[in-house]
């Protein structure tokens, strides 16, 4: 197999000998393409061709050829305005589907349509990813929102209701690095206050924190064993978020997340 840094595009690669002493042939171009996707994942955001080539250990012309093919497959997308590359829709769908197939996500998802229908507001489900809370399901409600949230989006820890729930329920060892990555610099006292408020009330409420005009209330779905909690949130227009409405939808949210946790075996 040619090193990733060469311009050899031959398609046959050979694994190192296995336990039986035999080698298995693979498709080298697929393996090299994966180094491009790995470079995008490690980059943590949109990247230039030069950055991708350097991170994947290959020349720019070779990296470009792989980016073209990956783009045709929907695995990579290039911004028409900036020219930067990022993960494409097919890759986001694969990631979201991989997360969705987890048993916990599948079981909890059964409750989301009912919550949406009872409250008439948008409902989303988040799991913890490498870079923070990741939306794995979004069901729109009856009220129009000035936002389109895609499955696979990573939510900010400090300003979103989903993020604040995770901030209150996860160890600092997990959240501190994500806060730094997201450019947030809250004081220890601020984090302590958020944690106290969320745990005392059982939910987090934000208004205009991520998108102006949107209020959001989120609550954890506690899980068994070493699994990290899931988070369910309702998003509604601030114009519809009167104290009475917020009290009603929050009560329904808490009742639903309690039922979800019971379904997962949490007493």
C-alpha cells in the first residue's frame, strides 16, 4: 500500500497479516478517502484545501480529487461563498442515523411525537458528542420558527437550554474542554449557578440565547449505568412563551422525560 502522502491512486491495498498469517485485500482509494474525512472531523469546522491536504498527509491536487468524489457522494460539501470544505449532508445523515440506532435514542424517540402534538411546539432530542450536544431529532410543531435546525447540529453549552442541561449534569472534565472549543469563558461561579438552577428546577430555560425570538426549555432524560443523559427540549416563539404557556409545556416536558427515563429502566 502506498503511503497517504503519495499521489498513487491504485485501488488495491493489503492488510497486515492476521492471526492466521494471511492478508486481506481492500480498496486503497476508500482508505485514503477516509483520511480526508478524518482530517475534516479533526479540524472541528470548515477547512481549506491546503488545510485538508496537510492534515491528511497528501498533496493538494490529490486531496482535491478525493474531495470532488466525496462531494459527488454527498460526504463533503464546499461553501460557494468561502470555498471552504466541511462535512456534507450524506455524512451528517450517516452520523445521525448511527446515533439514532442506539437503543436509548430509539426508545426515547417514541415519546417525541406525542409531546409535540400535545404542546403544538417543536421538540428536539440531543445526545452528547465529541464537541458538545448534538441534535439527533427535530420535530417541528404548529408554530412557525425563524430557524431551521438540521439534525447533526452541535448546540452551544452556555447559551442553549440543551447545553445548560448538559453543563449541569456532566463532569467538568467533559464540559470544560468543549466550552473552550466553543470560545466560551464562563467563570466557575457562573457554572455553579447554572448547575444549581438546573438541578433545582429540573430543567433549563433560555430565551434568545441562540436565535433571537426563540425561547427553549430543556430537561434531561437520565439513563442507567455509565450512559450519558439524553436531553429533550421544546422550542417556541417568544411571542407565544407567556408564563402560563411556559408553565404548561414545561410540566408536560418533565412528565414526558420522567416517562422516558422509566422506559430506560431508571426508577
